[in-house]
């Protein structure tokens, strides 16, 4: 696996926080709300969905076999120049809990996972082993940036960037 260190720039994100499995109605509703609010704010370009995951409130734990305990933050980039008030107004039109959140610059270790999301264990293990092997420490929960749409892509063809923020000091 090709694992690299990268810097994710500071950016504004539209986010929804929740918990449970991706098959749960709350997850699906959050995805729809993010893209609906983004469109209502005038965005017309396609962007990938991002999900940051922790387990039962433990930011450094994630159990693929227990999705009912997942705490997630789903996000998409906010259109430039949008304010929290504009996001709140757009979100209210959809009855959605979408917020504008500033995301700071982060140093991350990352790799591209190919295949079903249920088969991420070896990719995540390799990512965390790489972090430890370089003398780094995880600085928070891992994030997945979905490069393909699981609704239109065969599971074996799914691709997602898996990343974990790291302490470099």
C-alpha cells in the first residue's frame, strides 16, 4: 500500500454530526441534507463526501464490526464566502442539522483504499502501523473521503482516501 504524509489545508466545511451505521436513516438523511444545503448555497460543482469516524465517543477507536456505536461527522466543502447565517437559513429550509465549521490545517497520513468499505480493516491497520513506525501519534479520529459513489459503483470498485491526523512533534 502506498502511504504518504500530506497536509490538508484549512477550509470551511458543511457538516452533520451523528451516530450509527451508514445503513441507518440518520446517515442517509445527513448525506442528502449536506448536498441539498450545498446546492441551495449556490454550489454547482461535484465534491466528494467525507466521513470522520470514532467508536462510542473514543476518538482513536473504530470497530468496523460494530457500526451501531459509530460517532460520525459527515462533511462536504462549503461554497466560498458563505456565512454561518446563510448555512443556517439554507439548512432550516430542509429541516437539516447542517452547520458551517472551520476545519484547521492538518498533517495526515493517508492511503487509497480500493474495494468494499467492509474490507477496510487491513488498510486501516497498515495506516496506523505506518504512523507508529514513523514515530508519529494519531491526533484524532480517521477520515474517509469517498472518491466513488457507493450507490452507483460496484463494491469491488469503491475507492476512498483513508487518513488519520498525526502529531508530528
